[in-house]
């Protein structure tokens, strides 16, 4: 493959990405965080827009407030459900409970606005098992100062541990003596407290599982938490008129019921949202079977996104990794630094790399995800290209040169074809690794089967997680089989 062809391929890929980005920019992009209520509200917003004739798409489970703030700032997301207390303390770093008009005056310099108050307040709270609370005489947060509460084990969500209105400030306000607790995903917290692995968790007041797990919600007797009225946070250019019908339509009881349909009845986010938007009755005892979830309407969309992530990044990795492997072989002094550098990239945790690339690229979604997968794919391709060329006999190269071939022609027509089996093994390894790693791209809105895994983790639903994990595993086996066949073909050509 010549440098010109590699450059042409990369330019074509860049054009495809630009076209994909342009297409994705046409509809209103709705975002959501990685917990049940946000998924449901995001779906309600998307379907409401579509029913009003406005093209819309939903990027689900985009992690915490910081990621969505970045997404709004860059235009990767246009609107998402948020809470006034979070906007005031996390985004604006202010205090108090401002009116919507005052809040919008604060948001205006950022090119944002809050609109369409949905009608309920979803505040943070601490909760513990009712039986344990009764035995210890704990009903308020300040009761955690009692000596008998000293042995309680906390399991708090990762975002709550880091928020300005979360654990550090709550601990300081109540002068709680507890050490920094470990982080626990919100979707797993209820099962953890039921199994008595932890004693105190942070909850949302509209969580459907509070009653089911017999928890006592502790009274915030110092009034630490602000009001968390649900609103839609959007870019200033978005017209909220198509969403006006949602204003004041969801009270706290209605939101708890919607959450319960997902967490207790096992319905999908889109189905629950559709019933709400269309005004159809709530289900009674309906639960999707596993095969329905596996081959749901989003299957082929997610499959295409996953394949595009894997092979888009792999194409770039081959275009960059093969020349780097050739350089490491051609100039032996550069081999150790080059192989060391690409090896270090493999040690960076995927979420940390994604967060770094979001900051560098200035957007979420496809581009940072493909860049991350490209970097992870480099090591096996560079290493195997280098090893394959080292395995080619020097005598063959000398013979080719004696016949009048230039060094470049010798590399292209003799050495690289002979190194092809080893090189292809590296590409296969990179492709299989990327199939698994691509599931992490769902955390930044790049789609793929990881979208189901993240959603299943948010509601602690094993069937939903398996509906994403099994297709990803099947894709990895298909990729391995396809590259295995290509390796055998290359070996056959090598023997000939």
C-alpha cells in the first residue's frame, strides 16, 4: 500500500465522518444521563418532538453532568432533562433557589436556557433499611452523628461523591465523622443495600425502588439540598414551543410510576415513553422476553454503529500502524521508542482516554470514540508489522535488489507480502480488541451495543445487559473467523 493510497483512504474516511456529522446535525439531538429517570425523560422529549414534526434523535446515557455540559457547549447535544439545583450548583457554581427567569439570566452568557418545567422536584436524599433505621433510632441526617451510627457503611454514587451539592458539602454541613466512602453505581445500590453489603445509599426522591426495598428516607433537617425541579436545559437557539405540552404534566407520583414501569415491570425506556406521550394506559404485569429485547427495533442501528466504530478506527490504525512498523524495522534505533510509545497507550484506562479526547476534540460521540479505538489498535499492528518484516530473510531482499528493484519496490513486492501472515495476525488482534472496547463508546454517545450494556447497568437489568453483550461477543467471533480465513489465505499465497 503506497503512501498516496493511505492518504487517499484517510481523506475518504475523514469525508465520511464529516458527512455523518452533518447528517447528525440536522435533527434536534436529545441527551440523557445514565440513570432510569433521565433515560425516560430523554425518550419522552424525543418522541414529543417527533410527534410535533420536528426530527429528533436521543443520545442515551451520556454519563455525568460534566459530559453533558461539554456536549451542550459544543452543539453535540441540543437539549436534555436537568434539575434546577444541579444547574445552580454544578454548572453555575452558585447558591440559592432562583426563579426560572433569574436562572435564565444566569445561563444566558453561556448560550443556554432552561424551559418547560415538567412539574416535579426530584431531590437527593440518604436512605437506609427501615429495620436498621428503627433499631438505631435514625430518621434525620443529623441522627447519623449518634454513636450507634458510627459503624454504618456508605455506598454512594460516583457523581454524588464528586458534586458540589454532594457528599463533601453534605458531610461538612452536618459535620459527619465518616471517612470518604467507596463509589457505587446508582443502578446497583438498591441490591447492595438489600444484600446488606452497604447500609446507607444516596437516592433520588422519585426512585421507584424505595418502597419495594423498604427503605427509610432520612429527613434533610438542615435543608442542605436545594430544590431540584425538573426542567429541560437547552441551547439558546432551540425553540421550546414543540415541547410546551410537557410543561407541568409530570408530578412526583407520575414520575415514580414511570420509573417503576422500567425498573419493576421490565419495559423498555422507549415503550414507557411512548405510552406516556400517546396517553395509553400503563401496563399490568407485562415484561419483555429476552429474545424481544435482543432483536428489538434498535438492533440493526446499534449493529451498524458498532461495526462502523470498529472498522473505521481499524482502517485508520492500519494506515498509521503499518508505516510505523516499517519505520521501526527500517531504522532499528527507533524500534524501542516506537513500540514503547504505542505500548503505553494500551495501559491508559478507556474512560480516562475518552475523557481526555473529549477535551482535546471539543465534542462527544463518534470522533473521540474512533480516535480512542484507533490508539488502542496501534500496538498489535505496529508490533506485528515490525516482527513480520524481521522474519523475512535478508537474502530474499538482496536477491530482489540484485534484480534491479529499488528498496521501496522490494518492500512493496517482496518483504511486505512475505510478512503479511504476521501483519494480518496483528490486525486481527486489534479488530477483536476493538469490538470489546467499542462498548465503552456508549458512555459518550457514540452508540453501538454498549448502549444496551450501559442502560442495563443503569437499571440493574441483566437481560438488557446481555442483549448488548451477546451481540458484541458474536461480532468478535465473526471478526476473528473472517481474519482467520484471511490469514490462512495469506499463508497459502506465502507458500506459493
